[in-house]
C-alpha cells in the first residue's frame, strides 16, 4: 500500500510547477533585492490603477514562498500591481507561486518594469550587486571555469538576465566611477554624485580617475538647482580640464569655466525674469477692472466718432444730390418759360438724369441763342 504523503510533501509537490493562487495582500512582502530606493509616484501608478479599475487584474503577479516564514510570500515581479491593489481597497490578488531561487529573485528585480523607471545610480547598484553575489569570478576561477573567468561570468550573466553584455559592462564601470568619486566626498557631494545621469557621468569619468576633486566640482555644478550646467557645457569643461597639465591648473581651469558659465546663466535668468515681470504687468493691466472700463469708454467714443463721420458723409451726399436736383428744376423752369409745352413734356418724361441734364442744357443753350437773335429785331 503506497505511503500517504504529508501536508508538507503535498505543498512541496505543488510548488514544483507554477501554481495560481489568490493570496491576501497582507501576506505579501517585497523582493529583498528590490533596487528601487523610492516609492512610485501617483503619476506612475495612475495608468495601472485606471486599467485595473476598468478590466481588473490582467496578469497575475509572480511570488515565491518565504524561505524563513510560513504562509508568507515574497514578490518576484508585480510590486506595482500589489501597491495599486492596496490603494484600490482590494484584499487579495491573483499570484503565480514558484519555488524561485535567490538568483532568480535578483534577476527578476532587475527585469521588472519598475527597473526602467529607476534613476541611473540605482540601476548601476542593482547590476553590480547581482554581478558581485552571483556571477563575479576571480583570476583563479571556479571549478570547471575557463581561464578567462571574468569574461565567462559576464557571458553567464548576459545569458541568464537577458541584459546585453555592453549594458552590463557600462553599468559596472559607472558603479565603480561613482563610488570612486564619493570617496572623501561630503554628504552634499555624495547626493549630487548619486543624482547625476549616466550620460553626464560617462563624460566626467574621463577625468575622475586622475582628479576626483575636479570631477566632484563638475558634478556639483551640473546638479546645481539654481544655475546648472548643461550636458554640452559639461563636455566643454571636461575637454578644457584634460588640456591642463598639473592638478592645480586643472582645478583652476574648472573653477574659472564653471564661474563664467554661472554668470552667463544668471544674466539669462535675469533677462527671463525681467521679461516675465513685464508680461505679468501687461496682463494685469489688461485685466484690471478700471483699465478695462477706461478701454470700454475709449472704444465707445471711437465708435461714436466713426458713426458721426459716416452720418456726415451721407448728409453731404444727400445735399449734393438735392443741389443737383435743384439745378435740374431751375433749368426746367427756365426752359418751360421760354419753350413750348411739347419740350417741357419731353424733358419731364426723360428718366435718365444725365440725358435729361444734357437735353436741358442744349435746349437752354438754344433758347439763349434764340433770345439773342430775337433781341436784334427789338433794336
């Protein structure tokens, strides 16, 4: 008769392959090797929160049983989903349970989506710790490892983590550079070195080996909240420092260039502030109630002047037309007195004013000549 397995053996058997379970949020712990040193912002969580609100949890999180505490689980992938579920008031979450090793948990911490949102110094630290604890080798090598043990370890890390070899090397080099620059640095300088980007650090690293003090000064100038150097200006400072011969000259050149850049930046900021102040003053003046009332009065007076000018123009036109008609009437009267009724009816029935005026003028001229001719007989 086969032996009945114990509860522990049954549980271990279930964990050989992934098991989908609904787990209480209170029983979940974060990944011990979580590289992120700060909590996600509300903006980072907003999209995921809206998605879970609309359609629920699409993908289960990945967890492993806590190796030291029963009925508790450590999150391998899904920390943000767990955080959002808690903010939404959910009590449980769907999870895929797997017997993950410490190495797998470390790799998952790097491969999780939150890794791309980490600041560069956190990424470098996480990669270095994974390398040091799981893949680092020395020249003696491990049993069965080829002579070039260091390169073999990098290749092994590339294969298991999914990260490109050159990315791993860049992270490791940047980690060493940051730590070298933070030696003998003040607390403020250490904060600046941690916050500077990998792109800027790669430029500063060229002089960090020879002049850590100068490198820290450049980092402080780059992260200055009031007048920070630009990335292009960092390159300019580094090139100038490389041309200096002695450490004292390197430091002097660095200070001079940084000071000149700061003065230029201050002038730029001053001009911006003046422009902003002028714009603010103009906007306030435009939206000031008294000023707006004055502008309305001015606009009303301007419209009244324009309306009066139009009316005057119309009156002039009407007066001119009236005078013309009076001239026509005077001519018609004169013609009527000196010509027959036939001519009078003929002129009155003409509709076109120009034709009528020309006809009257010609008759008037003819009448004038006739009157002059008749006057000869009176003499």
